[in-house]
């Protein structure tokens, strides 16, 4: 009879363990690659916002010095700034390098920060990161964001590649109650190309007053009040479109494209120009193609960004009582003039 010595037994056990490990690795690899393969701008366009996680679970923790008020900065400072300028390995705050940070507002101009809303990221491996905004509207996290091997530089090690934010891939959403705004692109945000500096901040692109505008949540009226009649395109409608739509719906000549993965070009504004009364000649559609003066409520300008409708940019209005909605509706009912 064959007797196993202790050592032989160990070898067999080790082999079994490694077999099981390989099986798990293959399985998680296949799960990973299924998710990663579908992680393109186009596939993620209709991806539902992740749910079921603990909201705010990835909020960054403060250092003891910061809690004691002994640091030069704190969680409420630099509202609306590009946090990554300083909170980077080569910045002033190089001991607190966030993986993502920024400020959330009620409007694109960055007039009023929004507290208590959720910022959600889902990375290329499917991990969900949830942050909530603090009293200043700020949010920050140290949770790692997964790197996409497709974006790796072969001359660098795996660890170096994983550390390089330019290889991090994630979809982002802003959740304010039932309203969700999605980031259409899967931005490889992390400093200028070729840079080895880790810089991650929503404020890099979404600063108040820059071309993308501040990072904003839906559900707040653009102007304090609108007239019941005599709604003006220039005074009322254009500010709404600038605030809620223009960050994505830019003229085609402004090149609102993103290429991800390589070779797949996606117009993140769906080739719809909502930046002016007369559309850019190279854009497929403009404001006038989306209004229906005979039946204002059926205008796509109103129906597409409504909660419950399928729109890659998310929902701008909860219902037909929304003040911005009503102003645009009135303007359309009055003939959608360039007034
Ligand atoms: C001009 C540089 C600069 C900018 C921009 C900046 N910070 Fe800071 N921040 C600092 C410095 C310096 C400290 C103190 C040193 C440290 O904590 O590393 C600090 C500290 C902090 C701390 C405390 C960290 C701890 O636990 O010790 C938080 C939280 C913080 N900043 C958040 C933010 C957020 C969010 C943004 C963007 C909205 C931001 N900062 C933008 C320089 C900056
Ligand atoms: C975060 C980016 C983003 C924002 C903000 C955004 N959209 Fe969109 N929108 C898209 C993308 C991408 C598409 C194309 C895919 C789709 O059909 O949803 C689109 C499509 C549309 C369409 C459909 C055009 C067609 O005929 O297929 C309309 C209408 C539209 N948006 C109106 C608006 C309006 C009005 C606003 C502001 C209240 C707005 N969008 C804000 C990204 C955005």
C-alpha cells in the first residue's frame, strides 16, 4: 500500500491549493475581463448608477493632525479648486495624496456648493467608490481606482503602471436624491500626457467658469425667477442650457469627442449642439430640431432630460413643475423665437 509521508501530503495539499487558486484566478479573470470588455464609453452610456453599497463608505479620513487643527489645510478649504495641484506627490500637500477629490455645486457657475450629495465612481474592475460631499461641498477619497491594462506602458513595471492615474478608468455619477447626472466619458484624468505626476481631481476639468463648468448636481433652478409670459431666449433659456446642457452639448467644431477604447470615437454630446440658437453647421442637431411649437410638452429638449427618460446625460428635471422646465416650455409655446 502506498503510504504518504507528511511531506508528500504537504506537496499534494499545496498542489490542491494552487489548483483551487488557479481556478479562482481564472474565474475572477474571466469575470474581470467580461466587465472590462464592456467598459467602453458606448457600453457604459446606459449603465445604471450602482446601488446597494453604503453611501459615503469611501469618504477620506482625516489625519490626527488635521483633526487637531494643526494642518495648513482642512477638508473645507480650497472649495472649487483643483485639489490635485497640491495633493499630489510633488505638491504642497504630498502627505495626503487623494485618489479623487473635488467640490460639488448646485450650478455650473459654481455659485453655491452642495452638501450631502453623493459622488459615485465605478472602476474598470467593477469596484464601486462612494463619497458624500461635506458642508463645504468638498469630497475626497484615498480608495484606489483600478487601472486598465490596455492603457499600460510596456516600458514600465506593472506597479508603476497601476500607480499612474492616467491608466485609471472609471465611470462617474453625481447623485442628488432621485436625480442622477452621469459623466459620459471614461476619463483617463490624471495630469497632462507624459507626466509622471499623480494628479487626480474633478476640479481639473470641472472648475467653476472653465469650459466644462463646475461639477454640478441636478434639481436646482438656474435663475431665481422666470416671467409667466414673455420668456426670452437670451435672458432665460440660454442660461438654462448653458447651466444644464452645454458642458456636453457643444458645437461639433469644439471637438466634443473622446476616444475610448482606442479607435472608438464617441461624441459625448451625441452630436447635438445646444450652445446657440443656430446650431454649428457640423453638428447633427441643434435647439431648433428639438422643439415642437405645436405640442411644447413633446419637445425633445424637454422630454429627453426628464427623470425616467433614457438620456446619457442623466435627468435634469424631476417633473413638469421644475422651474427650468416650465421656462423652456413657455418659451416654446410662445414660438421658440430668437428673442
Ligand atoms: C494650494 C494647495 C492646496 C489645494 C489646491 C488644496 N489643498 Fe487641501 N491641503 C493643502 C495643504 C498644504 C494641507 C495641509 C497638509 C496636508 O494635509 O498634507 C491640506 C490639507 C487638506 C486636508 C486635511 C488632510 C489631512 O487629513 O491631513 C484635506 C481633507 C484637504 N486638504 C482637502 C482638500 C480638497 C478637497 C481640495 C480641493 C477641493 C484641496 N484640499 C485643495 C493644500 C491644498
Ligand atoms: C453629461 C453630458 C450631457 C448633459 C449634461 C446633457 N446631455 Fe443630452 N445627451 C448626451 C449624450 C451623450 C447624448 C447622446 C446619447 C443619448 O441619446 O442619450 C445626448 C442626447 C440628447 C438628446 C437626444 C438627441 C437625439 O435626437 O437623439 C437630447 C434632446 C438631449 N440630449 C438634450 C439635452 C438637454 C436639453 C440637456 C440639458 C437640460 C442635456 N441634454 C444635457 C449627454 C448630455
